[in-house]
C-alpha cells in the first residue's frame, strides 16, 4: 500500500485509503446524510420541548428557536398542567401506567406460557371440533339476537352441545390442526384491524358495566398484544437447547417446574425485550382507548388528543403533555435501545 | 429418552392433582391464550358480522337491531355513502383506459402462466383469482378517483397511505441502513438516535407535526419566506394535508425498517463482501449481487409487517387533520370510528369488514408472491 509519490490531493479525495473504507469525499457525503436524518429526527422533539417553556406571546409572535437567547423560558405551562390541573393530569397518567403495566404483565405471562407449550408439546386440535365450535357460536348469537333467547341459557346450551360433540362425534374425524397451524392462528389475529373487533367489545363491556374502567382497557390490551408475545417468545424458547429440559424431565420434574425454574431464567433477555416492546405499544395505544374510555379510565393519548379545545390549539400546554408523555418512552428507548431492538428484530427476521 | 419412557407410565398412575396438571400441562398452558383470543377476536368478529347486516337504532331503555341484509354494504359500495368509502369518480379518458387495459392484460398473462404451469392447484387458483380481482378493483378505483379527476374516499386514501407510505419508509430505511453499515465513527450513536421516533406516541407526533407544519409561527416559517411561497395553508389542500400525514407516519416508521434492515445487512456473509471487493466490484455491484440477496427475505418480512400495521392507521389523520379537508385524509379506521360516533353501527361494522377483507387479501397476496419468492431467491 505504500506509494513513493503521494497522488494529487483532488484525486486522493475520491480514492479510499484502505480496502473496504469509503473514500474521504464519500465519507463526507455519508456523514452529511446521517446528520441530516439526525436533524430530521431531533428537530420535532426539540421543538416540542422548547415550546413547552414558551409563553403564549412567544408562540404567537413568530418562530423563536433558542431559549434564553430568542425568548425567556417560562414555567407557566408546566405550572398550569401540574398545579392548576393537577389531578386532571395525574389521573390519566396513573391510568396509563397502571393499564400498560398490568396489560403487559398479563400478556407476557399468558403469551409466554402458550408460546412455550406450542414450541415443546405436540398438539392435535380436531378441525371438526373447531368447525363445530364456530357453528355453535354463530347459532347462539342468532338465537340470542333474533329469537330473543335469554343469553345465559343460549350460551349454556351451546356449551353443552359442544361438549356432547367432543365426547361422541368428534372421534370420527381425523384431520387435525398441528402446532404451526395454532401458532399461525394466534399470530394472524394481528392482521385483524382493531376497529372490527372494538364495536362488540364495547357492547360487551357496556353489558358488564365495565365501560370506562381500567379493567376493560387492561383486558383488551392484553388480548391485542397476546399475538405479538406468542410470536416473539416462540423464537426465544425454540433457541433454548432441549437437552437441559429433557434431563430435568428424566429427574422427575413436572412441565410447570421445568418451565418456571429452567426455561424462564434462560429466556430472561427475551422476556425483557418482549415486555418492553409490548409495554410501549400499550402506552401509545389510541384507538381502543378512544372507544372504551371516556373520563375515569382516560389514558394519556386520549388526554393529549383531546387538547384541541374551543380556544384553539394551546400549543404550550399541549407541548408539556406531549413531553411528559414521551419522555419516559424516549428515555427507555435510549437506555435500552439494544434490548428493545432485539425484540423487534426477532419478530421481523424470523417472521 | 429410554429412561423417560419407562418412568412416565408409573408417574401417570400416581394419583393427585399435581400429576393430573402435569399430564394436561400443554392444554392448560395454551388455554388462557386461546380463551382470551376467542373472547376478544373470534367472538367480536361474529358479532361484528351480525352488526354489519343490521340497522342499529336507539330505543327507549336500550337499542334495537333490525336485520337489513347486505344493505349496509350496498350503501357503502354503490349507494348513498359511495362517495365516502370509494370516492366520486371522474370520466375515463384514453390514459385511464390504457392503464386499466394494461393491468388486466398483465394480470391475465400471469394467471394464464399459472394455469399452464405444473404447479396448478385449485385453492392456489382461487387465491390468485381473488388477488387479481382485488388488484384490478384497486387500480380501477385509483384511476377513477385520482387520475380521472374524481375525489378519493376513505378506501382510496387508506391505499395511498399504505402504498406510498410503506414504499417511502422502506426506501429511506434501506438507505439509512446502508449508510450506517459503513465503517464510520459514531455508528452506535446514530443507531440510538434513529431508533427514537418508533417509540413516540402517534398522537404526540400528530400534534408535533401540526406545530412544525405551521408556516406562520412554526420553525420552518423562514423557509417559506426564503422560497417565497406566499400564503400557504397545508391544511386546506387535500394533497398537502395527505402529505403531512404521510410525513408524520414516515418519521415514525422509518426507524423500524432501518433497525431491521441494518441488522440484516450486518449479518450478510462477510467473506463474500471482502472477496467481491478484492475482485474490484463497485458498491452498486456489491449491493446487487451480495447485499440484496442476503437482505431480501428480511426486507420482504418487514414490508409485510408494516403492511399489516399500515392498514390500521387512525391516530395521525384523526389528530392532525380530523380527516379533513372534507374527506381528504380520512382512513378507513377513522371512517368506521366516525360512523360509530354518529350511531350508524351497521355502516361502521361494514367498513371494518371491508377493511378486514382488503388488508387480509393484500397481506396474504404479498406473503405468497413477495415473501415466499424472496425466501426462495435466497436459497
């Protein structure tokens, strides 16, 4: 690589010094592009942040960019949101924390169990039984809706018929769904647009008098995020060497014991990644909260979205809300970028 | 394993709850998940199907549901609400007929090729017929509502978001990932920064972009004076309003593409890249012959995941523009929500079902003809 005469400067700009390294000019272009995108990412966040310290007059009289230089930062919006509106801000915030934590925990616990079973245990679900179940479900719905049958009666007789079918006729049918079919069925629920399912869920919770409660949101969020948990955890569990579990089984450990004391500790990092991802999805969820909560169970996205009041957009207050809403998530994203990205990667690469 | 086989029956006969639990452990483990999905996905789907064929009305002490057959779908597809879902159509000229004709001929050839191939299989043929029918219908709609000078409805707008949004996000994500895969300094720093938008609440993004897009008081106002754009209000023009929604969406979702594609690029066989370099291959040749074949399957999968999510868009249009001006930025989910708010539950469920049908057919078609092919391409 050592040349006696150095090439002229203009030429060396376009030639790479070492194999595999971009030439200086290309390097400058790469950095320029990357810094441009950095600005694209950070400018919106920066603008929200500085707007939260502006007085209305600073927002109204043209764009000011730099606090202390362009304008004098003020805490008035923060005081209004935290002191004057204190409880009205705190309630949605607490709701958001409670709902997303509880729903994520439930989804991860239930989903990881199912994912483990689907990876390690062979299932055979008779297709005929599935068909019978769906037919009976439709029949029950029609009976309740059109013939006015009292719904517990209809549901009970439907269940009874189903059990009867399972214990008698279902033996005659051979075709069964395997583990991959069950996995596909669970994961494919992600394709279902939530707006299709949310109307009946709304009616269901209305009947149970659970509308606008945290319970309704927790249950729904758990259900929506379950497919993601199963999808991600399946791959983490499949990556654990089966020999350890087999030897534990030989030693007389039960399935649950193996799961709790051997498999879960080994899948710890996967669990953490999944937990984080689902937590963020639940924290940011909008549509379901829009349908299922009005006042008491209102979550942060709904509070932020409802800010466009009658007095026109009050950007300073809105910015404070957006900042307190996204600050924890952005902090989490920066601190745990590797772990969260792993969750995303696993889902996307293994597909 | 031989030991396990002899001890298992002995354990099975031992009485007690613990053993019963152990023998049925598989079912017990899957049951909660299956029940939850039944209660929150399958059962609602059945009820929703029922709602979509009824008319909802408030009555003293509750509500009534009257069976109306396919009237809700009829109203949306060919009746009084057609303008809302599909849009109003312009007359077809020479260009429109040509494009439509070319699409039909192209898809016809593709189908004919399949019929004559040895892989012919009845369900495969039916699936391809459904995909083809949807593709032709979508092309027809896009032509009638956009090219021919009509006004797009929520279905067309959703398709614009999905197709334009996902392609732009993919292109940007791939570009950034290729840049970040270079041996440069501060790569991990860029990676962390680029990751942030994915975590930010869409509702927050919507308001933020409303502030940014304010050409009077926003940070980009000097740009307007510099470019001498004069009075310009993005919110009153359909296309600029849609553009702002798509910019917000792109800001949020490019990181997703970026993160996954970067991992795929970094996992490509290193020796092949080195060998290609020593043989004097340029960057574009390395990309075409080494990087792309390694990345294609992952790329197809991320696009599929994005497609699935993109069809559900509601937060951004609802908060940014409230669906306006007119119907310009209204997505199908927002359409269903608005119908629900006006207590037209039948239409709401019908719109939901149409969305379900379209997104399912699109995603499955993409899986069969995109993801599968990409995976075969690699091997």
